[in-house]
C-alpha cells in the first residue's frame, strides 16, 4: 500500500481506450481488470437487452426504496469502471459507429463465435486496415482453429473438457464421489486473467514496434494450462490423476481434518513444517518415525499416517489447533463461508470490501482488485453502468457524432427491433463462442 509520503502517479493504463464487445464473465473480467488499471473501457451492448448477465438474477441490486432493480449480482461483479454504449451492430449504422469508435481505440476485446464479427465488417482483418495499432483480443471456447473452433463454450463445459472436473471432488470410492465442478466460474475467470496478461504484453510490444496484433484466447487452452502440476504428474508417471477430495496428490499432510467442533485445513509444505507440526501437536514420535521423515515417504505412507492424524485432530477444537499451529509457524486455516470471509479480520484490515456510488441504489458494494501498486494504484471511478448510460457522451466525444446523428442511430436500431429482426442472443450457439 502507498504511504502518505508517496507521490502517486497516474494509473498504469491511463489514456488507453478499450472497446469491450464481450458478455457474461471471461471477457468482462478481463476488461474490468483493464478498467481498474486506469483504461477507459467502453462496453458495447445491445440497446434492447444489454449484456446477457443483466438478466441473470436474482439476486438483484435493490434501489433506495428497497425495490428490486434490473441490475443483477452477476452483471455487477464484472463491469465496474466501464461506460455503457448501446449499439446495434446488426444495422449498417451501428456497425459503422463501432468502426468509428475503433479508429480512436487501442484495444478491442470480443467473445463472438469464430468469424461472427466478420459479417459486420468488425473482424480483425477489417479493423486493422483503419487502425493498424489496434490490439484485437478474441476470447472463445476453443480458439480460432482446430476441430472445435466453431463450438460454443461455456465455463461448465470447459471445466469438464479441460480436465478440472476429473480432479475435483471426493474420491470415486467414497460417498459423494464423482465429477464435481468448481464453486465459481473458474475457467471463465482463468481465461479472463490470461486475456488481461496477453493484452498488457501486446501493449508493451506495441510501444516498441508501433503495431497492433491479434490475440487468440481459448478457454480450453487456458483451462488445460491451469491444470498446472497435474499435467506433469501425468507426463512423468503415466498415471491419470484422480480426484483426491480435499487431500493433495504430492504433499502430506495437506488436507482437511475434522476436529472436535468442526473442520480445519492443514497445509504442511516441507519437512521442517512437518516436524514443527508434530511437536506442537504433542506427537514428536511422528516426526522421528522413518516412514514419515520426508515428504516422499509421507506421501507413500499416507494410508497409515492420515488415520493417525485424523484421530489426533479430534482431540482438540478449532481455536486450540489454530493457536497451537500459528504459534509453531505451521500453515493452518479455518474453512470460511462467504459471510465469514468478509468478517475475517485480515480481509477487513486489507479493505477488500468497499462501496461505489450507484445512480439507482445510492451505493453498491464492491471487492477491491487484488493488484496493489505502490506508485500507480488501481482506481475506482464508477460501479457497473446502466444500459446505454454513456452512449451520447462517448459517440460525441470520441467520434464527433452530433445529437441528430445519434438519434438517427438509435432510431435505426429501434426500427429493426420492431420488425422482429433482432439477431440471436449473444450467448446462443450460432452467435457466441463462450460464456
């Protein structure tokens, strides 16, 4: 955190302009990161419905009178610091308006199905002709090529196909065993973070070359990469990784243990920590047992070590175990639900929860971006915008549109909607490539 004597500089991405043609989570998570880092992010939304997630409730934000608004929790979670521009790119006027904006922007992020924007003249090949410095990031389920390129990909599907569900959940031989998805949109969030990193790298490279480029982000690629050590466990052993419940395939003891009044997580990462644990627990004999002296031997002898520890942990309550192990310097933690997370003194001390003004609700809670830069910190300017709230301002300021032209643009979109000619919702298989 910056101290009071620090002279703060502008946010890292101050002056960078981003066109956000994404919906749901992976793309919006990426562009929210860019916005938090100071970029001006213009979220392009369909005038009639906006981002799909606006309707993904309840829960929804309540207004000052206690009545439910149309702003869903899902939408609010990934669209902070953005401006909303309502454009119907299925009309010639709407597509041209987006090209006019792209002329003045540094980054274009989209998550349409492969080739989906080409029919509107909004693909990378077309836009780089008018703006060679444009960095164009495509986020799809399976990437721009390969046999699955045309398939839609939602987070749940990618967790399954990318191997995450095969290693998540209780062992098959125990009650409740079987494939299990993560409790949040893990594949979406991972793809969003990889996209953020790629865009930052492309901006850095552009400073040298003066040229933009196309970024191809596949959710499946990201999920396979994020299997991390499990890939290498398979490569080196030839054995297919399996579900281990709350245990660790390469470390022991490193899992959940039942205690006298609930559960606790023990994370022993090396032999020194194991010895400290044994002495703190009053079982120095377990540290001297040749079967358990090294992590390798402990992993091999899990079938005898873990039952011994399970009996030991039941002899004390959570607070006692936490005190003993904290004093010994052994990694230990409580299993918090979301309410307990936000009541945790460390979370409070770090100021992770805060509020931003909202035009309907008065204020809306937020979670701070975890990137903390001492000299050019992230910024918080506005909560997720109302649909189309910034259309006139952005089109007028960036593209020089006057009020008459903007009115004609809106009228063309309304006329097409009245004819019932609206394109399929962005998340449908024939239009979008991912969640």
